[in-house]
C-alpha cells in the first residue's frame, strides 16, 4: 500500500467517525506525515546503532580471548605433543634446562616457588589488610577513611617495576645483612609482594565489611556487646566469604606478578632450599627468558607451557572466587 | 508500681537542630508503655536515648536526666554494656544475624561470657517459648534464622533480646515492617509477656497502642503532650490536640 492509499484510508476513517467529540481533524490528523510514520524514526536508528556497537565490541572481545587462549594452549601443548616431553615429568622434575633436550624440562621448582611466594604473601598480608579495613570501616572518621582510601589507591597505582626496584635496593640488602647469602629469594619476593597485594586485599575487604548491614551492628550493640565483640563475632563472621574472595584476588595478583618478583627472587631455577636461597617463579622465568629463545624450538615451547600453566592457575583462582561467592550467598 | 526508668527535662539536638525540647516521662515497671505521635515527632529518638543507642551519631548533644533504677545512665561511670544488658532493644526491621536460630539466641549470653552449655540450652528454649516461636523453631534450631518469615524473624529477635533477661525491652516500631497477621502474632506475644518485662514501644499504629499498651505517651514536635493510662487517654484525652490526633484529624 503506498502513501496515497494510506492517506485515503485515514481520510475516510475520519469522515466516518461516529464519536463526534473526538475531533481528530482539529488536532491535525489529516496533516500527519504518513511517510515519516512508516519509516524508522531517528531514535529507532540510534537504537540499532547502539545495539550493533555493543554486539560488535563483544564479538571482538570474544574472538580476542578465544585466540589468546587458543594461541597459548597450542604453543603450550606443543612441548608435550611435538617435543614429546612427559607431562608428568614436566610437573614433578625440578631439572630445568630446556636447551639440553626433552629430559631437562621440569617446572616443579618454579611451581613450588610460585606457590610458596603466593601463599606466604597472602598469609602475611591478610591480617594487616583486615586490620586496616576494620580501622577504615569501624573506627576511623569518614575523613580518615577517605584519606586511607586514597593512600591505598596510590599504592595500587604504583607500577610494579618501582616496587621491584625498591625491593632490590632496600629489602635484598636488608635480608642479606640479616640472614647472609645473596639476599635474593622467596623471603624478599614475599615482602615485596606483601606490599603489592596489601592494597588489593584491603580495598576488597573494605567493600565486604561495608556490605554488612548496619542492622547487625545495632542489634549486637543493643544486646550489650562491646564494639570488638560485635566486630569479631558478627561482622567478620558475616563478611568472611567475601574476605576469602578478597584474599584469593590478592593471591591471583601475587601469583601473576612478574617484574617485581623477577628483580628480587634471584632467577636461579632451583628447588628452593630455604626462604633465602635464590629461586625462580613461573612468571619471573618467563620475563627473564622470553628474549633468549627462538620461536618454535623446545626452549621456547617450554616457556609457552609455563604460560599455559599460569593461565590455568588464573582460571582456578577465578573458579575459587565463584565457588566461595556462591557459598556465601547460601 | 515503681518507676523503672525516669527521665527529666531531656533535650536532644543534632548539631544546631533541637529534636527533643525537654521531655520528662517516667516508665512504670512491668507495664507496656506506648509512645505515639506523628512522624518526626522524636519518639524513636527519645526511645534510643533510653539505652544510649544515640551515642554513635556524630554532633549529637543530650542534656537532662535519664535514670534507670535510680542511676543516671548518662553518667560517665555508667557501664554501657551493662546498661544494654538490662535495657534491650528490638528494631523496626527484623535483624536476626545470618546464623542459626540457636546461635542468634545464644549470642547475648555468649558475649556476656556464659559458657555453661546447659544454661544456654535452657535459656534458648525458654526465650523462644516466651517469644512464642518455639513451636516453629524447636526442630530446626540449626537452620539459618534468615530462612524464616518476617514475622518469625521478628519474634526470633524478641527472643534474642529476652535471652539476656533484660529488665526493660525497647521496641522501635516492631511490627511496622510486617504483614497484619504477623503483627497480630507479635502483639499477642507482647500481651503475654508484658507483666514479666517492662516494654516501651514506639508505634505508628494507634489501634495497636490502644490494644496492647497500659500507658500511652503522646509526643509531638519534640514535646510530650500528654501521658496517662491508655484507656483514659483514648476515651477522655485531656487536651484538644491529643483528641484531634487520636481521631485522625491530622498526622
């Protein structure tokens, strides 16, 4: 039906209208621009645009993520498929010298060091983070909390290379003086990471404490509880799933930190004998060696395997966060 | 009957704004006193003064005399924790902790340092019975208190407040967040308990005040307008403004 016909239909409908008080003609129904009504309006086109734009961005991101995972997975697995390294050997042997052939590709030392550094850093940082968060939410004034918040944001914003540099100039000599040896090792890395994960854990813990309804505080105080009793018997208990999530986020950060760790860990791929012997983490080995290998060779593929391991670990951390989040909702 | 809480010329101001302009009101022991009045008249504020729940509000200034069993509760030597064990409180929103029913009721006892398991068991049962929620909870004391309905949660909160055996329980609009059936159940609970404990209840619901309270205090704009036996006040209000309010001419 073309516009002329449509107009005719409208006209005749107006002539026939039996409800006299609805004066369509007066409000200019006959002047209705039928052409513009039958075409999508400007707003509709904007709608299409906006929708299209978000879809485009999402598809791009999905392709990007899929290709990153695919690329790392492909090269990481080549060590086992093409170079025939035994996967069990890779995970349990601490003999790391991929240039020497497939029997010298063992990542156990790095895996152990990575986990040791991560766990120790989280273990040291968590009590401090909870204390700072409690101070910010329960004790300090709003002004003080805002000030601390900006300090924490500042700590997050400092580039990791600066932390590494500080660690190298301050912590390593300090440890060398106290424990002897080189000063490089897990202890130094733990201390550097402690400062780096502290703000992460703190700010997430602050969020979790703020999410505890103030009704609980009032109810507890009204029952004759002291402030501290309220904190450790109600607030921390209610917030604990989310605090656990905060700790795991901190651990994910510690596990993935490369540069700062590389600067203080010593970079010797050895099973750590103690906390002050030089060692290497998965990430530090990647950063220090990636420039020294040729694409497609076993040493290079072995590094990709380390990357794959890191990827899997970050998935595990994500999964843990989800799991604890779900538990907390119950 | 004796007065358990007495207040004399209580002024309270937030910053420069005075919210209570000198309230003198005595509460009888083992009776239920209702505080009524239009929104913003200061009745909840006044209620919170009675166990010092206003203390944490910044810029608050309270003068006057509030005595609990003859002791000035705003005295610097007053032990806040002890006071709140004697003067408990139930809030408008049911606020059980997200723990088991048992842990909720036992909370007040445990923080008071009671470790005797038998005593706690006994008190939990007794308080739940007093709050008329024992039937619903006795078979699932381990269940999360927040899994119960709103009215049940509020009765769990009442039981939690009763477990520490307070002398006075302050109720801040305990039924206004509940449906009519749950409200009437709470009312029944209070009616049964009102001669074992002293209740002071803020309510918006005039019918509720007339149904369950023994004494009523009418507050407006931070002043106490009229106070007396509920029956007398509802039948023969002494002041015109009280009569107007009770008859719904404003508020």
